[in-house]
């Protein structure tokens, strides 16, 4: 049976890869939190030749808590205690060869095997964390505490969707922030990779929430602006993932 992500492909900015996809996952109960940030503060955090993108003269930083579900390599079935877990990531928006994507400053997950696999197979800066995501009616509570010594990397927030689901319009900030179909990563040898993904257009909802704790950026040499973030919610998005391919630089 075709994966539900392939019900539509015409919205992609470039064609679906010719090679077979290898992994599947679903992103659930997700909150996009975004702040505008001076691009000059971020340049040292992203390797050349990746370009940090800007929208109307500014770039944006996202912190995204979510619940991962159905995470598994094709064609294996979901496995208890492995395929579902909370996660949170810190992300920037970059481009290379006209393929805009995501660059992760960090990712935390409450699953040791997922952290190990993502670090070794996808070269992503994952960390083990103690996490919890719960729902009470329309309200969600997400908490995370990274399991590392020397400093903190914690996050605690509540949020709720406050609109009906909708799809973003091309050319809007919401579309620019969310409709991205690859990620970039750097190996321990300094090699850059692109990892293609595919999914249907994001079903977004306006959101409201409150962040009580956020020390995820303490390890980096900048602070977020003291303003309320832009918030969006999505209940579920089914995704397929291809293996990373080394960039020919």
C-alpha cells in the first residue's frame, strides 16, 4: 500500500527523489514556536556553504516540541518503547543549491535508541532527555530536561490550538517556516549531508501558550528577543524519510 504522504506531491518545490524512501514517522501534537533573530548572530553556528535564509530581511529560529509516533525503518512494524517518544528540536532555516531546508542546533528525545540512531545514521546533534507530553482537553503540557552534565537545556510549556486547521499560502511567513522538504547535517568529519523528506502540506492551527522554562539556547552565544513567539499547532503529519546523501562541494 502506498504511504499516505504520497496522496499529493505537486506542492513540493522540487520532485520526490527517485530512490526508495527508507524510514517513516509521524509528527504529532506539535507546537511551532518562532522568534525573529539577527542573522549575524547565527552565522558561526551554520557551516559554509549553507546560506542562512531570511524572510523580509530577518531570519527566524524555531523551537519545536512534539510527540514522535510510528518511527521505524521500512518495512518493519512499529515496536513498543521504540517507535513513539517525545522530542524537541531547535532549528534554523538554510539553503543550498536552491533546496531550502532545516539546520538543527540541537534535538532532544526521550528514547536512547532513537538518539543513538539519529547521531550515527543521520549525523544529527541529538541528546538524551527526560521528557513528558500530556493532554488535558485542548491543552497540552510539554516538559524536557536534558541528561547532561555542566549546564542545563530544559524546556517547559503549555499550549493549545485556537483555530481550525488550514493550509498556508505560498509566499507567506507561515509557509516559509514550515513547508521544507529536506534537512542538512554535518558529520564528525566535517562532511555535509542532505536528507530528503516528504509529507502532505502542513495542517496548521493558530495556537496560544506559555513558556515557563527555556534554557535550550544557553550553550550558544546569543539570546532570543524578549518578545512573544509566533505559535502554530499541528495535530499530526505523516512523513517518509530518505537516507542522507553527502553534498558534492
